[in-house]
């Protein structure tokens, strides 16, 4: 810890000059970006990712079945 003399030697915090308020504005848009169809690359990416998740689920299900079958044989 700190002793009393070390604490007294520390500088006191002083407030600085006030800063201007930060104002965030949305970019002007007529909404056409939201209406554009999804690009084929994004669709392909999500399709591949979804297929991968389904494949991993199928593999896990089969492995689970094999482990249960091995337990029943013992």
C-alpha cells in the first residue's frame, strides 16, 4: 500500500477545459441500401456455413449413436 506521505505527494486531479459535445448523425440515405438484394457471395457464404453446421450435427448424432451402441454391448 501507500503511506500518508506518498499519498500527499501525488498531484491532485484538476478539471480540464470543457470539450465540445460529440454529435453523431446518421448518413443521409433514401433507404436504397436496405432494399438492395443480398449479394450472391453472401448467400453462398451463409449456405456453406449452414451446411457445415448441419454436417457437424449429423456427425455428432452418429457418433453419439455409436457410443451408446458400444455401451449396450458391454
